[in-house]
C-alpha cells in the first residue's frame, strides 16, 4: 500500500527548523541495514537538538522502517542507541555549561531550552510511531513482541522524549544542582537588596526542574527538596537578620511599612516559583516578619491608640491579621485604651461640682464616638475590635460617677452608693426631649436619640433607667413640655429594640392615654353644652385622665389641697360626667401636677400668670383678703406649711406677691414687658428623699422580679440544685440588671417561707417546686 504524495510543512515552534518534501513512503515491511539507518537518524538527531533544519518526514520514515523491518524489527536496538545518544549528548551539554562559570544559570537555561524543545519534537513527530506501537502497547498481551519482552525485563521504560529528560536530570541537573541553586539564591538575595538583576533565568530554571520532576513522577523529590527547600531556608535566614537589625536601628513605626513592602515583594517573587510554593513562602514571611516581631509591635500599639495614629494602626491590623491569634494583645490594648479614655473623660466631667447630666453624658458619648471612629478607621470595623469596644464601654459606662472633688482633695475613684449612670442618662434624655433651651432640629434630634440608644445598650442597670425615665416622661406629657410626640415614640421604639416590648409597655400606654384624652375632652365639651350656657362660669377647664397602673404618679409628693371656689364646680362636673360614662372607675385627682392661668385685673395691665395648682390656690386666696400670714395661707389652701411657704416664695420671686411684716400681699404695682408670665416652681427640684424613694422602689421591684423569675424556672424544672438555679436566674434577668447573689439567696428563702419552694431533706442544696 502506498500513501498519496502530499505537501505539508512541519514547524518546530518559532524556529521552523524541520522541513518535509514531496515524497512517497512505502508502508510495507522490508529488509533494513540497521547500522546505516541509525547513522542517518543520529546525524539528524544532532541537527534537531541544535534546532537546525531537518527533513522530518524522512527521519520519521527511517524510524518506521526500523520498527517494521523483516525478518525482525530493530526496536530493541533503536531504544538502546537512542538512550546512548541522550547520555552522550547530555554529558557534552553538562561540560559546556560548566565551562561558563560567570553565567552558569544563563547557559543552563539556553541549553535546556534547546534540549527540551528537541525532546518535544522527538515525542510529537520523529518517534511518534515508536512511542505508540512499541512503548505504549507493552501492557497489551495481544501485541507482545520481542521488544516488549525486552522492555518488561527492564525496571522502567519511557517514551523517547521522557527518556531524554531523564538523561538530562541524571547527567546535567544532578551534577550541577548545588551550583545552580547557589546562583539562584544569590540572584534572589541581590534582588531583595535592591540590585538590578534579571530573574527570568530563575523562572526558566524552576520550570525546568518542575518539568523534570513531572516526567519522573516525583515533584516533591526534585523541586521541593532540591530547589524549594533551600530557597525557603535562605529566605527565613535573610528576613530574620533584616527584621531584627531594622527594628533596632529604625524602630517599629518604619518597620511596619517595611514589613508590608517585603511581604508584597515576596508574593511577587513567588510567581517565579511553582504555585505550590506561594502558601509556604507566605506563611514563612508571616512567621518571620510578623510573628517574630509581634511583641515589639504590640508594645507600640498602646502609643498608637493613645495618639490615634490611624495609618500605623492600619498597618498593625493588616500585619497581625496574617498570623493566628495575632490580635490577642492588640485587643487587650484597645480595651484598656477605651476604658482609660472613658474614666479620664468622666473625671474631667465632674470637676465643676455636682454631677451634671448634660456634661456627664456628653462626656460618655464623646468617648464612645471617638472610640467607634478609631475602631472603624484603624481596624476597618473588624468584629473582634467592635466586640472589644463594646466590652470596654460597658466597663466605664457602668462605673459609678466619680465624686466631685472637694477643695484640696482628688476625686474619688469608686464612691459608695447606688449607681447613678442610668439616672443621669434618663435626665439627659429629658433635657433634649423637653421644650426649652435645647430645641434641636429634626436631624440633630434623631442623631441625639441614636447616640443615647447606643449608650443605653451598655447600661447594666436598665431598670433604674426605666424608673427615672418613666417619671420624667410623665412630667413632660402632663405639663405638655415634650418637644414632639414623634420624638417620644422614636425614643420608646429604640428602647424596645434593645429590651423588648415588656420593657416599654407602660411607656407606650402613657402615650396612648394622652392620645385618648382628646376624645374624652371633646365628649366633656359636648356634655357641657347640654347643661346650658357657661356651666363653668369664666373658667376654661380641661382634664387629663391617666391609667393608674401605667403612670408613676403615686408618691409622697401628693398632698391634700383645698381647691379654690372657682375650680370646685369644674371638678364636681367632670367627676359626675366621667363616673356616668365609665362605671366602676374612680378618679384620683393629682393637684400637685395640675397647672392653670390666672388673670389679674387688679394690676395696671391685664397680666396672665401661668401657675401650678398649688400656686393658684395661694394666689386666689388673696381674693378674700388683701394680706395673709403663712398660717392663714395654710388654713385657706389646706396645704402643709412647707408647701405653702414654697409656693408663696415662688410668687414673691416672680414679684406677684411681696412680703409684709407678718405675711404676704398682692403686688398691685407689678409691671412687666410681657403680658403672660410663667411663675417658676421655687424649690420644686426633686429632693434627696424623693430620689432615695425612687431607688428604694427599684430595689422592691427587683426583689419581686427575682422571685417571679425563680418561680417561673422552678415551675418548669420542678427540681433544681442551688448553683443551677442561681445561674439561670442571672441569665434570665441580665437584660434588666445584674442581680447580686445575696438578693437571689434572700428571694429563695422568702419563697421557701411562702411555701412556693421547699428544700430537699437529703440534699440541702436542692430545691423542689411546691404546686
């Protein structure tokens, strides 16, 4: 059989050295002179490995003839001759490379490029038939030949291209590897030192070693052991020396930038190596440049935080994030810095005297905002540092305010007494939620609300805040001094998000009561119209009806009061109206919270005075007499002497009354630029005993809450040991306050006395629920 003549040009890469001519190749086996044919093949192989032009089809034909010769094929002899050719050729190349001492790696790369290219064309073209039909079919029992028997007897057999690479590895790489690796290491060191060197030959050398390992099926044994390991050892030694010397000479701050640059440089150099080296090299430089110097870095971190050196902290974060557990010390430093900053700010806030809610809470908010900004900018808002910030804020927010300094003394660090931060926070909220000097625009008010809620999250004693906030909210709603209903609802919504619905239930009902009162007021006006013209006389009368269980209004401040004659009819009419409309409900009048306006026609101008009910009772008493003593005022108003004196003094301060020898009289000569004058409440600031009563009510509520929690737990668990019960109580109540162990024990004993629980006879530390 004959193949038709054809024209094709075989190209060897970019060199285009092999050529083919019009020829006719016989596929029939024939008698062949092996020595003459091999001599022709060998001559062309020499040209091929020199990347010179050859007749590729003719060379392929000669190999085919030897493989199909009769009476027997010369496959065995051909394999042996090719192996000997590779051995001789690689020995010659090794000597050629050794002769170039000054550019050993360059010469190695040039020779490798030619040799590996020649091996590729041996596989792809010249010996393709030999590889397919004489080597790769050794395992096919139906194709057994004398050559396959020869190969099976040998320990290993390979395709021709692979055979050449193995010969290169044994006769070129192995004798020269120590010198080649040394040159490679020196080039890498020069590059690290900033010298101008070309690393292309390093990449060629590495690629050759990787390819040799792949052909031998043993990458770790060649590349990893012979090339990668020395590079890693040299890299570790180089950077260990450099890091130590650089810190001693320049300090930590310049070193941070140096270390970052070095790590980036090594990641670029790793591209010269096998991809498997990158993670090993990265771990090594992280260990040397970061792990080995983290103690020095951590010592400087405290100063960076104190001076808010954001750029340096950025570098610290990026470097320490590269090692496991790198943030441990920095997190502790961040926690300490935030706590110390908070304590210093609070000390400065109380230097002026008594704890002022405005100054104190503003100081807390300033520290929190500053700390949040540093964590966000320096540590990129990392969750670990946010948690450290929250933990630190919880520490200084819940510490008792430092005592105001007395003359010649330093402020105390931890004064005794109940915690006041929740109270101060509630009073701070009252300052901007109440109409007055701090009328903020909507955007500023929303921002202030967000700040307060963020601070409230750190407060442990949330029940104290709730108690004071509810009292102040009640006062704002009753006196109509709230800046807006929307602001009040936004605040309550924020508290609900932190503590849940139950925490704000009463606060929400207070707002609901105010909204419902508009309907009640309209119904009362309709009722008055049915009674005829002016049933209340000249009095414009309105009432707020509040749910007793939702409003914190019962207390020692309530006292008896004889209403002025002008108001008695109004109160009576509304009481009758409400009782008829709401059967079974009882009205309890809170006159100490009521207010009104009084016109004074006895003065030069028609002034209107805005007064509390008690002040109004005192002033209207002068309708019956021009001058009254304090005792007479007490008798006429029914107020205790202390309350009557306080209200009369408020009117004196406003120049509505003036003191006579033995009492008070109306100042008919009163003058003012304004026609409406608001009379302040002299001495109506919350007294210490009222504040103490509020704290006592908190303690009472806590005892009830703990008892209810214990009963709820025991009802579900039936039996429980003491330590487990204490732990569960703390866990469940932690959202409201941190219950002391002594309180829990006291509540357990109280419940045992009330026969809700009983102590087991055989196990004294075990309790059972009594159904």
